[in-house]
């Protein structure tokens, strides 16, 4: 993206609205974190988002589309010079190194809120020093939030974090305003079982493949979303798993009806911290079969809306369970109970605002003054700020290239086969032409033969008539002769 500042003029707040704004600091990976932050910014148009990567930070105000890319040194200078104003709170949405680095630049000038969107805060792949830095980052926060009891319990079970207070703020989701979109298939098969969202190894891809192998050919599944191996619509596993591709949230109820979905299956993968996909499919009126781990197990156990299975269940038994659930009528009251358990986006944002307002100095904070920054702003967005699924297009492109080469090779073989068929067709056409000429000749010969046959028949009839006349004449003559003489003459004629 060329240019330095993208968007319109500075946002003007409505009269009586608090000017206190929050800076949301996020990794550039999109997904559930991005949805959470954008829902908050939709209700709080004064808020800003900082997308951070190894090389730069992109500041964005979603309410007016304004966007600015800064290198780390430029960012440090802008904060020190006051060009980025002063947020009422810096809300970190991860504990990754770059997030911690960004938050540290504000020091103690702004309250720090940290939301634990996943189990990454444990830093299981980090060395001990990195793990301790994550934990210190959490201990220094003014407030911690988590979307589920599962994450809160995991926090308190982590050494060094046992006594921290963590507010439970569930991810809000509103019933979609249903509309038909361009991604709806015109005609489709019936797929009674669906997987919702993006699927990869950490989302249970291996267990999904095993379960699909155990299902009969008559029960294919549809992925309402996409996979790491396939982003676009089509068969991922021929006859077994159809990928619909990305869709707008408002389209989900229509997609469920169009595909004939009766059950949403969640494969066993990395434990979920909350799972927007579960909320979305419940709001679409579909029961679920989910693993009894993480927030999935917590929410289904508490609010029903489906059934749970042990993550160690063999694929054959799991497939039989799926078929049983598909065959019976859905439990309507159970789905309604699950739907009522989902907080609205407004409820979620109000809970966060209560946390933001705990700082008595959090009002009337100056907004970023972007007009002072363009001279030092970065000229391009780093590629890290494309959503992870778009980055995966590189792999998808490579796969499509291989498929294209294979298709071209197959097309060449088909062309050669077609050429051979054309040559054979030409040979057959020549033979047919020869046979046609021979048939015409035979037909002409048959006409001549028929005419000759008629002439011979007429000639024979004339001879027979002449013979009959002669015989009659002889018989008349013999009547005048003596009987003995006539008999001798007849005997002579007979010989």
C-alpha cells in the first residue's frame, strides 16, 4: 500500500460522548482477535488499533478508515513527542514479544489491560526467561480479562500467576441480520454435517480426516469456511469434504439451510478459549458435537446446544455418534438455551468500559495528531499486516501451480488422444464414403436386375401363352384322327 496516511479527517465526537480513547495492541493475524477488537471499535469509534509486527506498527482508526504505518524508531519518537496523544488505556490482546514491546513504550502513562484470547500466555514453546517475561507482563497489568472459566483456571494454575485477579468478559455475538450474499451456492448437494470456520492442524485437522474416513460415502461433510490446504470453493477430500470458502457472517443461516446442515462437528484440536464459531452456529439454530476440552466443553456442558465427546474417542465410534445425531430431530429447547447464553456485543463492550473507567484520569485524553507524522511515516505496509489466511495464498498459489501443470499435462494427453480420434474418424468417414458409393452401385445394379427380371417374366409369359395356343391347336387336330393313330402320335410327341 503506497502513501502514508489512509482515511478521512480526524473523527469528531458527538456532544456528551467521552473523548477517552483506548489503544488496542494486536498481532497482525486476524481471526477471533480481530473480530473482537473491531466489534469493540464499532461501539467505541474513538478507539485506535495498533497492529504490530517485527518491523513496524500500523495505527488504524476503524471508524474512519484512517491508517498509518510507522517503523519502531519512528513509533518511539512519535510517542515521546506526544504525536500519538495519550490513551486512557493500552489494551493488549496478546502477550507476544512485539505486543509487550509496544506496551512498554507507553510506560506508566496509560493503564494497561490485557485480554487472554488463547493459551499463548503460557508460552509453552518459550525458554524459561521468555516465559517469565510473559508472566511479569501480566503481573504488571492494571486489569486482566479472559472469555471463559477455562482460561481463568489455566491462568491461576500457572506458576507465578496464581493470585492474579482476572475479569471474565465473554466474547459478544449478535444474531446476524440475515441476507443473501454472493457466496451462496446456486445449487448444491445436501451435507447434513458441517465444520465451521478455518481449519488447520491446531484446529483438529488430523482428527477430522480420521473421522471423515470412517463416515460412509453417503454422508459427506461441508466446511463452511476454508482450510490451510484450500481457501477456495471445491472438494478438499473428493466425495468426503466440500469446502464452501469464506463467507459473510450474515450469510450463515442461509448457508445452513442451503446445504441442509443438521449438525456442526468440532474436531478435537488445541483447546479453545471461547470459540466464536460455536456462538455463530448456535445463533444459526444448529446443534453441535464438540470435544469435552477447553471452552467448548465448558460452554456445551453449561448451556447444552448439543453433545460432547471424549477427545480420545476412536474415529469409528465418533462417526457412528455423528450419524446417530443427524438421524434424530434436533432438541429445540436445548438450542434456545444455548442461544440465550451468548452475550451481545453491547454487553461485552459495557463490561470492558467498566474496566477502562476504573482509572479516574481516563477521560478527555488527546487523540493521535497524525498530521504531524506523515513526514516520518513508513511508505509501505509490511507484508505481516496481511491476514494470515491471505499469506497462506502463497502456499495455495504454489498448490494451484502444481495443479495447473498437472492439468496441462493431462490436457496434452487428452489433445493427443483427440488427435488420434480425429484421424480414426477421418478414416471411418473415408470408409463410409466408399461403402456409400458401393451401395449406390449395388442399388443401380439391383434396379437393372429388376428390370431384366420383369422383361424375362414377360417373355416367359409370352412363351407360355404361345405354347398353350399350340397345344390347344394340336388337341383340336387330333380329335379328327382315329383313336389308335392319335395315341401313337401323342406317344411320339411325349418322347
